[in-house]
């Protein structure tokens, strides 16, 4: 029987240091973990930073800051951190700006849930600081093109190697758009506690406009402001790869343009920092394919349809008594925001 893992930061640090010593082939007495602390953000996964000290050095330094990413306690098995680790390594090898990943662990006896360890990249991730602080005015001017280039690199990561084996993919003979629409529509029907005629209409509207394109690439799956580290010079690294899959590359671009991720700056639909035209031009300039604006608009609308499902899921968790959280209940009420955006997009395209 696996020994239950400790959960205090001090005990976690001790257990982590012992495990890392094994990965490094080092005497445990020569490996220390200092300052293990939980970082803000990460609703679905926990992120911790720590300083690793190795007598004799680790990659040329005796002490360096690393990051640990793990499932929250009690939620082991929701996703595959080992697969996420392999995808991040493949993305790094292909030139995508991501933190370099070093080690992965599936043994629940170490920290209670699966985790992996990667480099610490300094930077900021809060969207409202990016969109409002004068300090980041220069970054705002650069980041639409930078994010377009990052997306193009992600979509060129080779998909035939063992690193990406096991990623979710459309069923044979089904387009990525059709597969995603069916997944979301089934979720809405299964979890909605009351009728949502606007979502029923949106589903029919989306089905009538399914893109015919069949290209399948690596897709980040949550490509948006809020999941990118930035500083005054712009984008530093793409984070939060737990939703990565094989699918339509334009899905990432449409998700970035989804209204929920503009944080109130609707004048700049691409993440609140740029225009759709700038995004598509930057994507093509960085080696991505030309994208039909109607193709982008489909995935932008699908983005709001998916956001509606996220809010419905939050209310479902509350209404079923799984988590008695007023925050989840309030998020459920925000389904109307996504419905309003879908109605606006459908009216614009009428």
C-alpha cells in the first residue's frame, strides 16, 4: 500500500528533495529544497515554486529556482501529467517558448498526486495588468504578433512521435470542428439544469457552418491571455498545457479571440491587445497557413459556446452538492454572458 503523502509545505519539500535526489542520482544529503511556496492562479492545477540546491551543481548551478505543477490533492487521475510533461518537452524541442521540463512523477506516494518539474521563467501572467498597466504599454504593442508566432510554432510541432501519443484526437472520419461541437453540445445537454434556447440555436448555427478543413495539428487548447507569461518586452512563455490535443489549429486562434478573454477590452478582439487582422497576418508571417476569416469566426463563436458549457459545469457542481461554493453558483449565472455574445455573433453573420 502506498504511504499517504504529506501535505504541509515543509513535509512536501522534504519528500520532494528525496525524490529529486533519486532522479539526479545524487546522495539525498546533497540535495535540498528551499522555500517551497504555492503560486497564485491555476484553478485546475496547482503550481509551486522552490529553490533546488544540489552540492556539486545541477546543470551548472548549485542553486536554481524551479516550478512544480501537480493535480490538486484528491483529484489524482484527472488528466495525465505525464502526457502533459511529454508534450511540453516536445514543444520546447520544436522551439515553442515554454519552460523546459525536467522530471515527471506518477507515484502518488511522493506528493499525493502526479506532478512534473520545470524551469522557473520570470514574468507576469495577470491579464488585467497586461491590459491596463502603463508599464506594459510596449508589450501590448508587440504581443499580438508574438502570440501569432507562438501559435504557428505550436502548430508545427511534429505529431508522429511518441511524445504526443495518447493525446485526444478527433475520431476517424470526423473533422476536428464536428468532434468538438459534438463534445460541447453533449455536455450542455447533460449538465444544464434548465432550458437554454440561445444555446440550442447556437448549436444549430454552428453545425450549419462547420469548417471543411481537415488539417490536424497539435493544439494548445487554452491559448489565451492569462496563460502566457510576459514582461515589458512582451511574451516570455506559454503555460497551462493540460488541455492540449490534436485538432484544428484555428481553434487556438479563435479561443484567443473569444470575448471572455478580452477582459473588457472589446475594441481589440484578439486577447484584448490586437485585431483579428493583425493576428491572422502575424500567424501567416510566422509560417502558419492563411486563415479564412469565416473559419476564425466559427472558432470564435465556438469559444463562447465552450465558455457557456464551463459556466454550466460550475453551476452543476454546485447544484449537485459536490462543492457547496457560492463562487461556483455565481459563475453559473454568467452563462447568460456567453449566450449574449453568441446571439450577437449570429446576428452579425445573418
